[in-house]
């Protein structure tokens, strides 16, 4: 188990939540089989959604494919050093508006919430498979949407890099240091309310 988990206050959580953390140093030689990728997508598929609307679309970006090249070309400077090393990257999109056609599929007002749940399910499934997942939003959303041909009915949201830990010596110091930062969370008093907003 990684020294990053469990953290204080997380020790009573069930697996794989207890040992989940967002790794940044990946083994760039590791690849997932088609069945493993499918299992991760199945986890997202079975996430709950409003009225079973399943308002998500997921782009699969495997190193060596056109989709991966499209993603890498749009990564922010901070993410360009570690995201390409992952075994696979999923890019999520939400169905946020209807098209102009008379028979265009309806969209859900809860699409963003539901896509978040699908992403969480995929992330936890990855951990259950002995993998690590790191979600990120540092890429040029407009450029990638254009490169992927995303229609106006959908909005690109995040990427999910999945893989196995690599050797910190293979990456720059800044990237390697990310995996050794203290993991902390806000205390309940900042985000839990049993009464009104102003009653912590």
C-alpha cells in the first residue's frame, strides 16, 4: 500500500476509498489490456444518474493513438510532464444542452453532477484493480473539443489519467515531489452544516 494512504480520518473508510490518492509518477511502459479498459468504463457506465439519463461521453486516449496525441497537444505546462506517462487517459464530456433538431435527445439539468459520479466510480474501480487514477482539468478545453469533434450539445470537463506507479528518477523533480506532498482535507466545520448556512 502506498505511504500516501490511509491518512488520519480516512482509516475507517472502506477500500478502495481508503487507499485512493492521485499519483503523478507513472510507469510509461505499462499498458492496460482492452478488458481492463472495458472494466473501468463499465464502472462509469453503472454510476447512478438522474432518471437513468447517463449524460456522459468518455474519450479513451491510449498512448500511441490519435486521441492521445490530440490530448497531449492541449495539455497545460504543469500537466504535460506527467499525464502522457499514464497507461490510459479518459476525457469526460457532459451532455449539457439539446441540439437544434426537433427530435434531439433531451439533456439533464444534473449532467455535471452525474458525470462527476461516473468519474468517481471509474477512479475507485481503478484503485480496486491495483491502479492509480489522477483527475485533472489542465488542458485547453476549446482546442481539444475542436480536435475531438465535440458538438455544441456537450461540454468537455476533465481528464482521468490511470496507470501504475513509476520511478521518480524518470521524471523531473517537480513532478516527483507531487507524490510526496502532505495530503490534507478541510475540517468538517468548513463544509458540514446541521443547521443554517451560518451555523457551523
